[in-house]
């Protein structure tokens, strides 16, 4: 039984999407600790939005990487 090859383009796209999430992973919590607790309400809201954007980018990037390795679900 022949093995399927990985789709390298999809894997790279997923890794790039996870790379784009990297700044949000650190800036969201840093903003929350620095400004969110003592500053105006919008600093806390902005930090939560940044953290949610990081989670969304990481999850979608990981799904793309796994799709590149294993293919689409049937």
C-alpha cells in the first residue's frame, strides 16, 4: 500500500499562520498586566482581543498543518 506524501505548501501556510500569532501571544498578556488592571477599560479589552486573536491563529494554523500531514477528512 503506497503512502501518501505530505502537502508541503499547506504545512508551510499553517506554520506561517502560527508564526503570525507569535507577537499576539506575548503582547496580549503583557498589555493586560501593564495597563489593563490600572488603566482605562479599553486596555483590558484590547489585551483580551489580542489574546483571542492569538488563540484563533494558532488553532487555525495547527489545523492547516495537520491537514497538510494527513489530508482532508473523508
